[in-house]
């Protein structure tokens, strides 16, 4: 076995040498040809793949982005196997569902085996793989994604008794040949990584309690805001439940912080403080051993500058290994705090609904930046 592996490795090295020799000879020949014609030779062409999943309808994979709701990806669908067009985000224990992820390739070479990991968690603002169930351990779905095209990877999931209810679903794509890897081991942030997409939309009734997680650094300061959706934006979600309900004509547009009463599920959680605000709450986490907020801000700014430069073709990810190693080390410190909120009695009649966005705004950015969100469709009944 070892002899075979060594022989294969040697053969690959020889092929790589031939490829490099051909490249150098071709470039030299082109230079000579264009010199005789007094013309500028063409620039060297670097073929590559560009694998991504959309976070919003007009997404073409450009990262980073900000100020755009990214938690309702149009490239992830979840539906019962008995009715694959009846998309949902609520799971019933014992039922079987089809999870479908659309993978896109804006590059000029195919991705023969693009793989997808799927993570399921309770509704979450921010995300870390360590606080979720990896559905695809041992059976990772994959798809052949041609150049300048798209394909779908599908996964069939039967819900165990412990996982029913409202959930948040994340998908992370990757490939080893060509090399297409996420930028972080644990943190999944669609704003920074085109390989990641999120589906975080729940349907709840009025006068119900609702729990969600906040994933954060040991030292963090966020606003958890509640913003109502306009009727047009609610209909724009295109969720199947909206076929049976209509947007309510009259519902509160302000004061949701008091209406919803967001509280820590376990009061006294170490280092986490909550302060009421008009449209939500301000939350803060403090830990002397964690990376301070100034250092986090500098590192996040540096990573975004590099991603902008990569997108512009000015540099390559592999030229900044040390920076991304420090970025991953920072994200390894992530923690989770759990909150509850009360969906108020809004006087909704059967067949009426309103939309509400719960957003996590990181105040360590200048200006503050939306880093996560959950969309709620509140129905009458």
C-alpha cells in the first residue's frame, strides 16, 4: 500500500513539473510572437472555480457584505418527503424531510465533487458548529457543479424525538479539488464566507413564548433589536404559509422591546448583562481572559480588507495564512447564551399574520453592524 501511494505521489509530481514546463515554454513563445508584431502579449490566464451559495436573491458570491438580511437563503429548502414543494422550517419528530441546497459556480472550471455539511440548531443569532448537530456526519451529500452553472445537493433527514420544533439550518459547502474551503473551522458567517448559507425563519403564534440563542465572543456588546416587516416585505418572503394568510392591516410599529420582554433564560449567566431598550435589549458579555474588544475590532477590520482585495483580484487567500489563523483562534472562544421572549397578543384573527425580524447588531463595529437575524411570521389563531 505504501509503495503504491509513493508511486502515485511521484507520478503527480512529474505531471506538475510537465505542466510548469509547458507553461513557461508557452509564455516564452507568446512573448516572442507578440514582440515581432509590436503588440502587447495577453495577460496570463489563471483558471479557477468560484463556489458559493446565495444569502439573498441578488447574491453573486461577493464577500464581505453588510446591511443585508442574510438569514433566509433562497438556496436552502426544507420540505416533507411526502410533499416536496411544501417548504417549511418547523420539524415534527419522526417525520422525514428533504433538504435541498443549490450550489453555484461562477468560475471557469468545474467542481466535480462539491460537498455540503448541514448543521441544525435552535434559533440562533450568530453561529458556531460546536453548538449544533451535524446532520451529515458519515454521509455528506455532494454534487457536480459545472463551470458557470449550478447544481443541487440533496439530503434526506428523519427527525429524532429530541430535535422537533423550530430550528435554524446552516449549510457549508467545500471541495478539495479544486480547493474550495471555508475561512473558519467553527464560525459560520454568510457575510464573510460565500461557502455558507443560512435558513432561519420560524412561524409562531401570538401569546406564545419563544427561545433563541446568542452566540458571541467572551467580550461582546450587541443590541438585540426587534423590527416589524412591512406587508410587502412579509409577502416577499414567499413562504408557503403566506398562501393561507394575509398581512394584518394594523399592528404595532414601535415599542417592541417592551412588548416582547426579552430576558436571559438563566438569570445570572456569568459575565452577561441585559439592559432594556425601546426596540429590544442591549446585551453585554465580559471576561478578563477573552480577547478584548479593541483587538477583535482590529482583526475583523483586517480580515474584511483582505476579503475585499481577494474579491478585486489583488491578492490570494493563501498569502494571508497568519491573519486567518489568528481569526480562527479568536472565533474558537465563542460562547452561547440563551434568551426567551414573549410573542404578545396582537389581536390577530385566523388567517392574519405579521412579520418580525430579530436582529443582532454588533456595537463593536463603526458604524454598528447587523451580524445575525431571525425572521418570525406571527400568525393568528
